[in-house]
C-alpha cells in the first residue's frame, strides 16, 4: 500500500501482539537474589583492585608479593562465596525456566 508521496509504508518484521510471543515469567525471588549478589560481587571486586584496595587505602605498598591477611583475606573469601552464589542463582534460574517451558 502506498503511503504519502507514493512511498510504500514500512512493514513490521514481527507481530508485536502478546499472543504471538510467549513471555516466560521470571521467578522474582531468584531475580532479586541474583541482582543483590551481582551488586555485592561488583563491590567486592572493586575493593580488591591492586593499589586501590584496603592496603592501599591505609598506606600499604602493593608492589611486592605478599599473602593476604586479615580483612583482605576475608574479603577474598567473601568474593569467592559470592561467585559461587551467582553461579548457583544463574543455574537455578536457567533450570527453572527450562522446566517451566
């Protein structure tokens, strides 16, 4: 069908009606948990940046290799735990979505 000035009207490549697309419901508990864990994970990784970490904030020199001690070690362990939680939330979300489809 010709539009203004003899140009053809654009056609949609998809049907925007909700009946043509199945929208999978996301479990709100898993979504909220994954969001909270991801924000905490980003913050914990940013705190561990070399030279800008907790040792650098208090005047420590990070140019030499040394083992993590005290709060830096706990922060590293907390980061590992957050990574595990993030992977578990992601896998649970995927598996629940796959079984509900």
